[in-house]
C-alpha cells in the first residue's frame, strides 16, 4: 500500500524539487529552533521595549519611545555605560595584544607548545562563575594570597573588589585572564596559515631580525585574523555579566555597574521589563553595529585573498 | 430505655460513619514554594514529616528558589501565566508588593474561623510582621533580628572581656579599634550595611526613628535619627577602622578568625557555627543599644502567603501554613535554622524549646531581642526595591569616606523622595 503510494507520488516531483524538499526537511529542526529560541524572543523583546510592562502588574500599555527617552536622563544608566566603555577599553585591547604576544611566544618556542596552549586556554573553557569564586579568594582583602604577599613586602593592600577605586580594574584583570587564551588560540590558528616561503622570501629581500619579519610578513598576513579577534574581543568584553553578578553586584555605589547588570536589575529586581527590554534593544543594536561597521570598514584594508 | 438507646444508636450509626467519610477528603496535592533551601530545607522537611502524620491525604510538592529575589520573580511570573503555587514563603519586605498587586490573600478570616488568634499563639505583634497592604497578607514563619557575632579570642587579646561586652556603640567601636591594632591582617568590626537597607534600619530604629511618616506621604529618616545613624557608620569607619569588605569577604574573614566583631542577622547563626568550626571561640550577643527606651530593631525572615484559588487546594495549603506556624511547627523550624520562633506559645512554653536553648546558647541572642523587634519596613509603590538600592548606594559613599553624613543625608532623602508614589 505504502509502496504503491510512493511509486505513485514519485513521478510528480522532479529530482531537483525532491532535493530542495529534502534540504528544507533537513533544515527544519534548526529553523524551528532558531525561530523559537532566538528570533521570536528577540521580536518579543523589541515589542516589549515600547511598553511599560512590569512583572506582576496589570496589562502593559503602549508608551512609544518613552523608555528610550528615560534612558537619556537615567543617571544610573549613564554610569553603567561609562563603566562598560572603560571595561571594554581595558579588556579588549589587552586581550588582543596579549593574545598576539602569547601566540607568537608559544609558536616560537621549540617545546611545550601543546602544554602552554592548554594552560592559557583553560580559563576559556572553565565555568566563569566557579572561577569568580576562586578570584574572590585570591583577591580577598584580609585572607587572600595576593594581599598576604603585598603585606609581606610592606606594600599597601587595596580592597580589590570592594573599593570603588579598584573594583573595575580588578574585574578587568579577571576579564583579560578569561579572554586572553581565546584570542591566543585564534592568533595561533592565523599564524599556522602563513606560508613559510614568505619568510624565506622576506629574508632574501633583506628583512633582518624578528621585528622585520613580524612587521613585513606576520602582521600584514594576520590581518583577517586580527579583524576577527578585535570584533570578537569587543563583543565578549561588552557582554561582561557573570563576574559582576557573583563578585560585586554592581557596587560599591554603582562603581562596577555594567550594561548587562543594569538590564538584569531593571528587569528582574525592579521588575520594569519594558525598560529592561529597551536597554537590551540598544545593547543589541550596538553589538550589531559594531560587527557591521568593523567588517565593512576594515574588510577592504585587510583582505589578502 | 435500652431499646430507645439502641434505636438512637442505630440511627446515629450511619451519621457517625458518614462524618469521617465526609471529612476525609480525597487526596490533595499542593505546591509549596520557599526560598533559600540552604537555610530552610531541613526545617521544611521536618515540618512536612510531622504534618504528613496528621494529614495523610495532603501531598506536598516543593518548589524552591535559591533566594528571596528569585522567589519573588517566580511568583510574579507564575501569576502572569496563571500557574501560581498554592502557598509561597516570601521575605517579609516583599510581602507588601504581593499584597499591592493582588496576589496575596487575606488570612484573617481563616484565622478567626479557628478562634481567637492570640489563643493560637498569634499575638498582635506577630501578626503585624506580615500585615501589609492593609490586610493580613501572610503569617510569619521564621523571624530574625540583627545580632553581634564576636570572636572571643580576639576580644580577649585586645584586652576586652568576652563575658562582659560593652553595651553601647562607643564601647564596641573602641574595642574594634583595639582589635585592628593587633595587626597581622586582623580587622576590628564589620557592620553589614550593604545588600539592603535592613541593617541601616537597625540603626535608624535604634534611635527611635522611622523610614516614612505615618501616612507614608513623605520620608521621615532625614532628621536627627537618620543623621546620627549615618554618623555612627562614619564613626565605625573612622574610629573603629571598619574596612570596606563585601558581605562574603567579611563572612570569610570572620570564619578565618581575622575579624573581631560582625553585626548581621541571626539567620546565619547556624551557618556561621559550621564555618567557624573549632577555629576560635565564637560568641553571640545582642546589638549595641542606642536608645534604651525608644530603640527598636527590624525583623527579617519569611512569611507564608496563600495563593491557591481552588477551594480544596486552598484549604489544604492553609492547613499546612497553619501547622508550619503553630507552636509545634515553629519549634521544628527553630531547631533546624537560626531563626526566632514566631508563635507565642512556642516562646512561652518551655516544653517546646526550653531544652534546645539551654543546649545552644548561641541561638538565644536574637530571642532576647524579640520584645524590641518591629516589622521590616517595606516601601510603598512600584519602586520599593529601588529605594532600598538607593539607600545602600548612598551609605557606600559614607563607608568609602567620599562624603560626610551631612552631605549624604539630604541626597539620600531627595533621591528616595523621587521614588515614592506620587499622590494627590
């Protein structure tokens, strides 16, 4: 019966249509997942951003751009944006340059390449919440090893995570530690893709020493990798949340308040989901713009196809 | 006569049989939510076990959240999707929000149906702890108040007497300065001002002050009591050498024997005993007294609020709530947490907790402060949680010595005033 149906149906579809159908069928699970888990929630967030919805309150009302107008005058949000910029300004360049340096060092080393790669990559695969607890102990003002060392040397012992002078720097240091292994691995992949002959050719053309080799061959050929690493580092730094939530909760007095933490506070502590959605939307636009801008503007200058 | 009796008995028989048939309801399953299982799980398990013996037909499904905040989010989310649990234990200061958003139900009629509340152990003071939004929105389950934890070894080394601690802040601050002077990374004191406004209200209420005016139209903390409270925090930093620690860092330093005096809730007494182990001689005591006559302390803790709509479930959930706050349930709660009993019978009748307190003196500091404990003030309106954060942020300026109490108080007053509901 089913066989008969199958043979009866077949002639009606051409081979090309069958292939297209199979393609769609294979894509279906991923498409459903993308729609249900990403696209629809994002659209819902976009809609919420234009309402005054509060968790547990009456039905939301459409308030147009009022949430965005609020954001312009919100002092807490301004602090949060400034802190986030400062954090990104420290973490992104440091992890790009640091990762490049590490990659060059590890690549140049004759032995232990796998070992060092694993050591520096470990923070990337470890759970950042668990690692935050370890950092909390390391940076503990009275019983932490770091301050014990400083005390033994007769140096001042800052309250790393609870003073508004040092809290952002401490968080940034943890951020660099988390990101540097990732950028290192990306750069190492980029380095192995550079053809050896180019170094030989450079030597023939009179390039002397490591600096010349780096300046004339390595750096230009790492262009596409560098672009990718810069963008991904910016986005990763912009996304800082775990360490803030575990270690400082935005304190003291908003000194470590960052965008995602503000968004979380507004939505889930103060229950203003509409406003929180508006912040999320702005965040999303910034991230997308960053990626689009970087790729567009820099793509032409770094492409060596 | 014998005939009449037997005939009456014969008539009564079906009725007598029918009564248990009618009263033994079909099995009911209720969902009960509570927060902070690391503090409360053992107490609820013990109570549920005793409850199951009385009400074998009521089954309980548990729902827990790591903290009160997520507990609040859960209930608000479930309310939006009509999937509320039947009973939820929430932090005292969140109850007002549920009362104002129409999620909590009035429990007084249910309580009255069982007789005089006071005779059941629910005195007016105990009922007041969970009276929000103008009605009895919950029943207090576990209560805490702030106490002093101290390291008797450090106190002794600094020349103090652990058996005769100073009773006022001036004495405590001097002692803290001497402990800090021992050096070697020792810290004198930590007053847990961060996180929420609870400990600040301990100072404010200690001066006899209050957060808002009686009609809740304006702030009332911007006067002398509020200023003196901020000055006390300033003195803790300036004279007591109080370091700017996070709560966790302070707890860790205390457990490691590097912090002399630590002021926080009695709720962590059990956890602190476990953390400290045999590192040093741990003691607890009352909070330093500010105003012996007018001074009060805030009450923290949890209250059960009824959220069931279905009559059978509502009835069963009420039975569990009643049992968990009865003298018997309260006694189980106390022995399995660090909280203070919330049923007057359990407090007064030594049969319930007398032996426990004799064997566990560290738990008694908070009990002795019950007579001066008043409800944790919850701010009205949609911004209640934000008000709390605003106060904490401003206190941070004093702790970090970025501003003087005289500068901070007006800022704090203005910022909080903006967040109060506007009324005609």
